């Protein structure tokens, strides 16, 4: 696993950006996305370019193993590594799917209101899924309950009925890039806002809403 891979994404202006990564760096990106998604209370930006490259790399590793000599110890080691990568990838996608099912009305509303050039938090496949999930949920509610109720009660506002992600929940993080003047909101009404600096390598327990932009930019890693 020494060849380099092209990772296609978007730069800050919404244009295309190509980054060349080694396989080890690609897996590290996947693990970082997985950990952030696992511990963030909201659905994070989709990383389809990472998923696609990892799947291509797994296929490449599988082809190499088919050509390897049977009984070679390296084959067993590489198969164990492939299973580990598959687990991380499937866990990442499963975590995103669970959040989509849990917060689907709010995710769709966020997609509707995002500005031009702002990256989508959904992959094309996830967007199709959440649209169908919304339609099926509304159809089920209408057929099972709403049509049997008085006319004035035959509508339900899913945005109000389904809880929002709790952005005030606390998360553990590790600082990857030093950050200055981070504004922290008070926990009690009698307290005031205050500013902190986050030193590189330090770890903190902090309200997610405070550092959500830093998670998106990659300046901090949830742990």
C-alpha cells in the first residue's frame, strides 16, 4: 500500500480541489470522519470522495491478495487490515444513516435553506433516501392515524414533532491546530461569555455548539 490516490473534494470557494494522498493518509481521513460523525450530535458534511476512494482501495487490495501466494503470512495480515477498514467504513455509513432517520425533517429543511455554494451535508444517495423516508413516513402517518382523525387534526408538522439534534451537548475533543479567542457561552444566566485559547495537542470537554465550526474545518478532532 504505497501508491498514491487522488481525493477529489471542494475548496472553500466551492470549486473542485484535488488532493493526492497515500493509502495510509486516506485511511486516516476515513477514521477522522468516522470519529467525528460518531461523536457529533448532528449530521456532518458528507464525505463521498473519501468513501469512494476507500472502496476503490479495498478493491485494489483484494486484487493484490488474489495474486499473492497462498500460505504467505502477509496475506493474513492484509486480510485483517481489510476487515478493519471495512468495519470503519460500514460503521461510518451506518452512523450517518441512523442520524438521517432520527433527524430527517430537520436535515431536509437545512438542505432547503442552505446558500448557493455551501456544501451539502448529504451525498446524492443520502438525499434520495431521506426524501423517500420523509414521503413514506408521511404516507404511513396519514394511512394509519391522520385520516381517522377530525379534519382540523389531519396535518402534522414533522419539524415540531421530531426532536432536533442537541447542539448544547458536551463532547470530548483533541486540538489539531492552535485556536485563539474561542467564545464560550455561559452555562448559567448569571455568568458572562468568556474567551479561551485551544493549544495544539490539548484535550477538552466542551459544548458542541461552541466548536462545531472547528470540527467542520478539521481544526479539532472529536474523541
